[in-house]
């Protein structure tokens, strides 16, 4: 039976699934030891999640943008970063 476009796509999907579900033990990571080192580290990692992330970091009027503006254009970098950190932390704490 000839290899159709659908067959090729299905094979690619299986390879991608293998890559996603077994990051450390596949032909892609075997080809480059650096990627295996990173993939092995991912087994123990996690992605932090914060409900107010959008309000804190993506909102153009939020504390992250205000912190960056104050740090770049304000008179005191350290104060801008400390104030920004406390406002961001307060936003995170309020969500818990």
C-alpha cells in the first residue's frame, strides 16, 4: 500500500506524541546530549501558576509595567524594584 499523506501525518503525530510523553528517551534527545540533560531536569520541575498573572504582568496599568517604567525612568532603581516586588507579592497573596 503506498504511503499517503494521511499515513505520513499519522506517523508524524506518533513521533510528536512520543517526544512529548517521553522527553528523555527518544531519537531526538539521543541525537544531542544537551537536550537529554534538559529533558531529564524537566521530570522534577513544575510550572508555577498564579490566577492573577494577567492582572499583575500583562495589564498595561498593572504593577509589573509600573515597576519597569519606574526602574527605567525613575530616580531610584532599587526603590522601584522593591516597591514593585511588594505590589506584585501583595497581588499574589490576595489571590490565595
